[in-house]
């Protein structure tokens, strides 16, 4: 796999994870600052209307409405009642950052710099991934397995190194060159086969 493609993909993955974390954190902050809805206040009428005499309504051609006291009370107004659930899921808790770890804002700034640099190095991207892991205290952030991404980057870096060694050996072949090339080729194949492909969960999968 081309290293530039994988590095670019890694930058995109960490941007996805970081964006999700920042979004969830902002939603959590908004929920925390939003006042809880108050229970409705029902005022009693100043006077209780008198019940009409039998037939009075029919005689006058008007219909008298019944007093509202026989309407069922709202469940949260009844003794021991609870306000019904809105059915909306609670916002999941989001780590705001471990003490001593780089802040999300610092990580975001560095990530933006890498994205605009055009050719970020594997070590630069790996350092951002490591700092995001430290900030959240987990290898999996917003459903993205950051450690698996870092492992893929390390494997790709090694594959690139092996490819350069093979080019150097092929440029000045000796009696040992075929065996040396075969050894490096076998290692490259093992590394490629061990690349993680499930760094991001499938749509709808639980975190």
C-alpha cells in the first residue's frame, strides 16, 4: 500500500474521531446548561360556577360546559408521579481531557496543520493519534480504533523500508541477493496480511 495514501487516510480517520468527540462534548455542555422544563401550573378558578337547574340549559338554548375538575390529572402532578420520558436518548458522556494530556483544541490545531501541509510524515500523524489517546484515556475514540490505525502506519513504514532495501540489493546483485530479496518479500507479505481493516465500526454497530 502506498504510504502517502495510508497517511492521508489516517489523517482523515483521526479528523473523524476528533470531530465526533468535539461534537459530543459541545452537545453535553449544551445539555448541562439547558434549564430543566418546569411542571405546568394549573390555577384554580376564582369562583365555582353553579350547576344549572334541570332543563335550564335546554330552555335557554345554550349549553353549559362541565367544570374541569373531573378531567384526569397529569401523571406528573399526581402524588408520587413522574414526568413521562421524552424518548430522546441521553447524550453519552465525553472525556474532556486527562490531566497533563494535550487538550482537544491543541490536537485539533495540529491536525489542521497536518492536513494543510500536503505531505505529513508517519511520525507526525502517529504523534497526534497518541495524544488523542492520552486525552481520552482510551485506544478507541468515537468508535475509531486509534491504536489499530497507528499499528497500520508502523507496518506501512516498515514495508516502505523493505522496498528500498530490495531496490538497493537488486541494483548490485550478488550470490546472496536472491535469498535476501526473498526474505524481505516474505516479511512484506506478512505485514500486508496483518494490516487491520476494521479500524472504524460498520454503520449501526454499537460503540
